[in-house]
C-alpha cells in the first residue's frame, strides 16, 4: 500500500473541497473529424482580427482537453455528445474574453460543469490563485464558495477569524452582487477575481439569505489564518478544531496536541471539531487522522470501473491512545473532513456527534495542459475503511443533534449534475435529540486565538456570546449530561468495530 499519494491540491477559494491532485498531461493527437466540427464552428464567435497562431493555440487546447477527459474522467465520456454540446453552447456563451483561447476555455468550462459540479477549466491565473490557497495565505474576504444549481454564488463556509466570519456571513448564503455587479450566472473565477484586491480596500457583497437580501461591506485582509485552534474544557477535556486541511495543518495540530498532553494530567475525553470544515489536502486529512490511529486503513481511492488506485494506512497513533473521543460534524463538513471522521469511527476510535455531513466523496485531479491552463477533472471516489462512499450520502452521526434554528441547506446531492450516490454506509443514528436539551455551562480555556475571541471583542457591552449547543452536548457525553446515557451503549460497539 502507498502511504502518500501525489500531492492533492485544494481549490479553496473556488469550491474548497479536498482531493485535488496535480498531474502532468501528454500532448494531444491530431484533431478527429468530429473535433474539427467544433474547431470550425467556434471561429464565428471570436473577435475579428485573431491571428492564425491564436487559433492554433486554442485548437490545441480543445483537442488536448478532450483527450485528457476521455482518458481520465471517472465515467466514460460520450465524445460525440460532448462535441455536439460544445457547438450548441456557442450561441449562448457569456464571456468578456472573445479571443480564441477565451471562447474555447469558456466552452470547456461549461461542458465540464455539465459533467459534475466540481470539474472545471482553469486558466493560468486560476492556477496561481490555487497555489496561494494551498499555502494557507491569500488576500480577500475569507469565504469558501461554490455554484448552486441556479448558477448563483453560494457560500459553503466562512473561514474562521476572517472579515467574512466577523461580518456574520453564513453557510448557504448567496452572493448576488459584488460591488453592485450582478453575479448570477457568472463563473466562480469571476467572483474570486472581484473579491480579491488590495489589503484594506472595502468590497460590498449583496447577500441573499432565505427571503432577505442585504448588503455587507467588509475590508479585504491578508488571509493567513491558522487552520487549527484548541482549548481545554472543564479542565480535563481536550478540544481541537480543524477548520480546513492545508500544508500547515499537520504541524499546527501536532503542536496543540502536545500542549494538551502537557497541560492535562488525566484526560477525560477528546473532542475533534470538524464542523464547517470544507476539506483541503487529502494528505493532510489522512495525516491528522493518523495521529489518533495505531493501524488500519484511513482512506482509499477508486477510479473508473471501481478500479482501486491508492490507499492511506495508519502508522502513528502519537496521541491520546484509549482516551474516549467525540468527533463533531455538521452540514458544512465536506470531503476530507467527512473522510477523517469516517476513518476514526470505522477504526473504532470515536463517535460522531452533530448533523449529517455535506456528502462530497469524489476526487479531482488538476491536470496542466501543454497548450496552457488546465483541467480540474473528477477522476474517482474516496472510500472509507469499510469500503463505503460518502458521495451523495454524507456521514450519518451516531448521535444527531438538532438545532432549533436550523435552515434548509443544499448538500452535494442537491447540486446540479451531482454524481450519483454509491455504496452507502448503512448506519443510522443511535439517538436524535434537540440541542437545547443538553445545553450546559462549560469552562473554556483557549490555547490559541480563535474566531470566538474576535467575536467577543466585537460584542456590545453586556451582550452574551452565542451558545455552542452542539459542543455543550458533546461535553455532556463525557460527564452526566443527556448524551452520557448512550456512552455505555456506544463504546462497546466501537471496540468491536461496529
């Protein structure tokens, strides 16, 4: 088994879901007669005056992209249908760049989005922004976004301790305008371009939340946010929150885990909080799960025809062996966060408390093209240690906690052209309870600066910070709270690997 795969890359500001890998491509073959139909057709959509060299470059891009798609996409592509759709979309194409490369790139992007919500064409500039996001630093407002089935910009999650989080933006908010520019129907790349800018400059987002519409003005900032925070709860429960998986997350996690070990003489329990974690680098998610596992499969990948590709095996278990663990998930937990939670549960390491997760279990590869730009293509699925696939299903919590103010929320399976569900984990929740039934006062000693610190700084005098009812319920699992009733039932099942 291979311990490490090729570096997975998170397209964090665009869809920010884990499992993207960078792979070089071979050059294309000569265009077929069917491909030549599109190459002849798109010329009428190009601005007059384009050079023969520009057309040759764009022609090569289309032919090479279709070759890569045919060889690597998770399902077999109907090449004729793809070409027919490419021609059909020319009459309704919306792009400001009508150069040969601009038209072909827009056509490819449209065709890839019709395959699934996560496949896309990427320009060279998008590659640059992608690299910034994987390094955990970029200039912007601090949100993870995606397109919904009406081609609106949907907030997947605000990133902790950023202008967006402090402004109160929420998962599932829609951004209809950026600085007055209508964004419905615009590609993700355009939304990213308009939200990026100089540090300190304001940007106004028009937000649609259920039936309400309002403007939020935030100042752009250098987003250099730690992906991990930690606390000690009630003096003997370790708490660690992982908000995303990037190149620095493992080091941050290990640092906090060592501090928790040093500070707490006798741990009563450990809470790993993966709520609103949209994913990130798969290696990072697997490595962090490995901190708590002695052995066993963490995650595997399979490609077209269920062909097994790679697997990640545990070999560390550096921290908190035999200490009871609760993993927190919610509807915003996606991809790497879902896989990490499933790995810990299916290896008998901890229980899952909260909500059913987002359900993004497909794998994307970033494939640079010799003709410039590249493709982000769905090439497979992630499988859990018990060979389940979270795609479309999400991860079902062992103990479901229902929030009183929970709103309708789109998950992966609700997205237009979402890949179908496969091999669902048959588990059902052991219990469902209202969050208010297990609220309790808890003592939190923060070990690092967190978004709540900033929230408290912005509260009006005498105003109380909002309760984290789900966290309070999880603390109750380790003491005499309502969830403690299930501890004796769940722990034997975990030890038996059920």
